[in-house]
C-alpha cells in the first residue's frame, strides 16, 4: 500500500493544545521528553537559533542515531528520506515558510535503521516568537507501516472468516451471538441482511444444547478450548451433524470477553464415513474371500497394518503381530531373510512395484510360502515410504511346483542316464569293433612278413591309441628264462631298450609269467602282489595291465601297458591286449622257425662250401703231380723206349688218364652241388650232335663188338635243344659208353630222339642185362656202382650222378626204364629251341688255341724267348724237358708273379706262359699288369691252370690273354698251342 506522501490527511487532534508562544519558549529537551511521555510517536525538535536537533528515544530506536547539530542533522534526514518524496516535502516547507504557516501535515517514506522504507505520518509545528521569527520546528511522526499491517491483517482475517466454508461465530459468554460469518449464516439459513440477534441456544437442537451449555462452554471457559460433535438447527427446522470447536477469549483482566466457535457440517462426511465403513467391510470381505492378507507398512513409524484373515494365514492375530516390520521379520525363514531385506531396500530406493517369495513360520510350526506383491508410495510430504500390497499363501502351489520340478528333474536325470548308457554302449561297441579291426590289421601285417621289430612297434602304437594308455612295452624273455629284455617300448620318458627286469614278484612282468595269466593293477601305489620297478614309480604311472605272450612250451614274453591316471582296465581291455599278444606269438614263433631254417641252411651251405673247397683243393693238389706223371710219361714215349717199356709207359699213361677224368668228374659234381657249374647254353642241332657223339664212341663199341644204331626221329624240320654243347657231350658219352660197357656180346646200342612239344627226348637203349627195379633209386648216387665194382668193367660210379646233375642244370631230366635181362633205356629231355646254332658264340675248346690276332709268322732263324711264370717246380722241369730238344726256344722261368713281371720287362720275351695260382699274386693280376705296361703289353700271354677254368676263360681273354693251356699238359697239344702263339705254325 503506497502512501501518498505529503498529502493532507485527516489529522486526529493532538492531546496537547499549548499555545504556540508557550511552546516556542520551551526548552527543546524538556518538550521532547514531555511529548515522549504522552505519545507513542517519534518526536524530534529543531532549535533554529541554537542550531540543535533533539530526537526522542523512539525516533532513535526506529530510524537510528542521527547527528544533533544543524545542518548535519538535516543532511542525514535528506539522505534517508525517499528521493521521490523529498522534492514534494521541500515545496511544502518552502510554501509554509513563505506564508508563515505554523502547521504542516504530510506522509513520506524514510529508511529505518534496518535500511527498509517505512511510511511516516508526520505533523510539523513551525513555532515563531512574538516578532514572528521561526524559533523551532517540532515534528511528531507516527510509523504507519505497523498500523497498515494491523489493518491489513484484520481485513485478511475477516476475508478468511468470510471465505471459509466452516461456520465461524462469536458470542458473549452468556450465549448471545454477535458475529456469524457468511458460511455460518448459510448453514443455518440466515439471509445476509437479516440482523444478527440470535441466542446460541437457537442454532442448536435441544440435545446439542445439552452438550454445548453443560459441557462445551464451561470447558472452553475453563480450558480455553473444547472440541466435539454436536448438531446445528437450520431455520427450516432440520438438524445436521457438525463438529465444533469452542475457544474462549479473555480480556486484559483475565475475564472471558467472548467465545468463538468453528463449526463444520458433517452431513457429507458422515455419509462418506458410512459409505467408507460399508466399503471397508466389503473390501475386507473381499480380501478375506480372496484368502489374501493386505499389508501397509509405513517406513516412518515402522508400523504395519494388516487386513484380511491374518490369523488364518499366520496363525497369529493382529495383537500378536504388533511390532511392525520387525515383528513380521521374526517369522521369516532365516534363509529367506537376506533376500527379503534386500528387496525392501531396493523398493525403498527404486520405488518400483515389488514381488517376492519367501517362507514364514506359521504359529503351528510349519513354514508356509508367501508371495508378496505390491506398490510403494511416498507420504504427502514425500519423505516417508509406504509399502502396500498383498500376501498370498502359495504353499500348495509351491509344493506342486516343487513336486513337478522334482518329477521333471528325475525324469531328466533318467533320460540323461539312459542317454549316457546308450552312448556308453555305442562307444563300447565301437571300441570293440575298433579293437578287433586293429588286431586284424596287425595280424595281416604279421602275415605279410613285416619284420618282427617293426611289427612289435606297430603293436605298441595300436595298444597306445586303442587303450589310450601313456606307456607300453614289449618284454621278451631271455633264452635262460631268467629275466626280461625290453624289445620295444612306447611313451616312456627315456629309451630303455635292453633294460632287464627280474622274474617272479620282482616286477609286474615277472609276476604275470609267474601266475600265467593277465594282471590288472588298479592302483600301482597300493599294489602288494609284486614290486613295481623304480622306472614305473618314477614315471608317475598309476594303473597297468599286462598279458603273457605265450610260446608253445613256455612264455615268450609279456605285453604291458600303463596309465598316469587311475584307471580300471575292463575285461575287454585285457582281451584286446591278449589278442595283440597272440598275433605277436605267431610272429615271434615264425621268426624263430625262420631263424632255425636259416641257420640250418647256412650250416648246410657252409658244409657244402667246405666240401667244394676241399674237393677243389684236392683236385688241384692231385692234378699237379698227375700232370707231372702224364707229362713225363709222354716224354718217355718220345725217347724211343723198348717194347716192354712201351707197355709200362702205356699203363702209367692209362692209369693217369683215368685218375685225371675221375678227378675232373668229382670236381664237376662238387661244382654242380655248389651251383657253380659254369654252363653256356646254345642251340644244338640234335641229329647232328648225336651222330657226332656216336662217332666218338665208335672205337669203344667196335672193341666190345657192339653195334651202334642211330634212329632219326620222324619230325620234319630242324630239331634243336638249348644246351651247353660240351656238357651235353659229356652226358651223351657217359650214356653211350655205359650202353656199350654193360651190354652183352653181339648186342647193340640204339640212339633215338623224338619231339615232345616244348622239349626233345633223346633215348639211349641197350641190350644189356638190365637193372633191377630196387636198384634204380641208387643208380644216380655218386660212387654207386650197383655191384659193377666186382666185375671187370672199369668205372667209378660217378658218371650217371654227374650226368643227371648236368641235365638238371640244363633244365632237363635224365631217367631210366629198364627190364632185367632185356636191357635199359636211358633218356634225356631238354628244352626245345627254334634258334639256329651260331658258331661264333662257341666257347673255345678245353685245350684251346692261341688267338690268331697275336700270331705272326716268326723269323725261322731267330731264337725265341719263352718266359714261364709257375711256382710248381715239377711243371717247370716238365716244360724245360719239353723244350730242351728244341734249340730255337730259350726258356726263362720265374716262381713268383713279381719276378715274372721284372723278367718280362728286362728280357722282352716272345711268349709268356702264366700260371693262375702264384704265391705272391693272382695270375690274372700279373696279366693285368703285363697288359697295362706298354713295354710288355704286346707280348702274347698263354694262361696255364690245373683247374678247369670254365667261366674264367672269357674274362681272361678280355683281359688280354691270347689263349690258355690246361694242366696236365698233353705234349703234342702243348707244342701246337705254343708254336701257334709264337706264330711258328
Ligand atoms: P660207372 O659206369 O663208372 O660205374 P655210372 O654212374 O655210369 O658209373 O653207372 C653206375 C652204375 O650203373 C654202373 O656201375 C652200373 O652198375 C650201372 N649201369 C649203368 N649203365 C648201365 C646200363 N646201361 N646197363 C646196366 N647197368 C648200368
């Protein structure tokens, strides 16, 4: 409310009315003190002549300390007055001074001591002395702000009273109304302009007046306040329920001045209340019917209100459940309490709707499952939370759920069990099939002849992968059966092949052999039947299985497998391991059998070699002296002996020749047996060849008076066999000579052949005594003469044995058909060939000639030098004797190869005779050196040997030999070959 500064207001008369002159002459301080004592106003006085301003205490209290002398006091006032009002006041005062006005009234705003503007309503007395001179200005001001506030407050109160919907009235203690607000008037049916002259008793019905007058008013007078329910009476006569408050108001002296009453119409509230009660009852009924319990927890006072059949649910009644949330928590199952508290905290924090399940203990003991569902609210001030919701007993449901879950779980468990069983069964079947496959494969490898060592390693690999073990070994028993040797091993940290393990309880393998059956060890650390090896323990192995590798008479070894994990080896694991062992048994036994056969063969071969060696040496040793005998016999023949001597020489010669052929035959047999008989198969024309053989034998046949018959085969075209011509000759001559020898006087020998498809059969039939069937089997054994040894017929019993050997080596057959007293037919079959015989590939004849290439015609007058390198003194002397009658030849001799080489280089001989067997180096080596030395390489060399050289001839020719001579020398043959080589023939 903005004052109108300086406007003239209706002034209340001051209580003082001194004359201006009196006042002007007064002392300022006294005047101010006086005025202060009689008014509540702010007073100040300005003594113009003394230039002094005096303020009363109220002024100082309201506006603060101010300077007391003029003009500082005036400046202070100006600085505090509202600038808008200041100009107006100046005008006012200037006018007053100008016209000599003595009184001014105005309003203005000024800052109080709290620097807030207050409106002062002021009256100024401008006092003059008798001469009209201004003596003093006395100003009395009143702070209008407080009054304005009081007036405003009252107006507001009145407005509130008038605006309120409650009945507000005031009455004297005696019961006469003097104020009723608008709402009150309406309530009791009073019109607005109707004068208010009512007794309190008139506005209440009779029964209510009883309360009002006997209880309410006396209580209010006594205590200052009464509250209760009464009723009001409307002008139309109807009464209605009200709540009523009475207040007594006392005066300064303590007596009750009046009584005020605030009355509220309860008609609607009552109805609502009734409705609410009805609703509450219905609500409660509904809750009870639902079997749920409603709760309402107030977080401020921790109280919980319940509705519904609490007792039925918990067993406790409302009284027993008193104690708020803490009491409720006592019932909760300890296991569920943490999650309950957590949910409460969460709901308080998030204010989300909540739902949780927990167990509480019923008064009777058992726990029941509760479901709690509800909402969170804040109180009106938004400070304290309330959780409101329902409890539902879900025990039965929970039990069903649990039972269902249990049933489900057990069903799932059973399904899982069955599935696992099925999987195990499938795996087992697969495993078994896998195992059988592996064993079968191993068996196949064994049969295919994989070396045993390799087979053992494969067996261990299979064992490791199939049984899924960490280590496995194959231990073989030593020959003395005293210990084991590791033959193969897999998975061990260190190679331990050839480690040895003891028998008996000293090792699992030993124990396996001892009890003669598989051993399964579930835990090696707990094993008491035997002692495990340090290696097994150090490797950290825990379970094992071992089986025997059985032999025919005794175990051959043990197969053993280990795992680092604890494992129970099943019977089928053992069975598998045993199957592998059985495969190995067969393989080991086969290896041993093969070993035995191999050793036997080696021994036989060794014996055979020794025999051949012996025979070869012996024949060499025999032939050397025989050579000398025959040689010197020939020399004797040359020296014109007497007839007696001729006969003796003839005997010696015959005996020597016989002995020589015998030696040669023995040598051949030994070569055949050793598989070393050198053969040169070539196409041989059969008719031509047989006729040639007959011619050779003819002198013998003639001597025995036996006819020789050749029967040509019916076959058209050439008949040829593939055979070594010389050896076949040997066979044919043997058969023909036998036919002649074992014939009867006047008998005959018939030779025939016939075509038998892929082979040709040659038959020699005689008319002799025949051979008894029981003797035929022995016919082809060496040195077997079947009684002929006691007759005049010469023979050694080697011929047929050698012949069969030769024919067999030529891929043919030799056999006999014989009838006692009628004669025998010996037949030979040989593979047929259609190739034509080639003369050029013929091997040189045994007593060969020198190569024509080196033979040049020598100068007849010149002495020719022959170097003979030979270690046998007898042979040297023989050749000396042969050449001594021939002065055109000079003989040089050397008994060692080295010396021979030196002599050759020194003397440049015309011919070198070189023996194959020399003490310092082999004859072929001497030949090689001769031919590689340009000084002597052109000199022809004839190789000399007591051995039939056979397959070596070609090689020697290739090395550069011109030809060869076989000892013993036949004199004429010797000279012919030598002269040919020297180019003298
Ligand atoms: P050898 O004639 O030197 O005794 P063989 O090996 O040629 O040796 O013959 C072995 C033996 O077989 C002869 O000793 C002889 O008893 C017998 N035999 C060989 N050929 C005939 C034959 N044609 N008729 C009867 N017996 C024969």
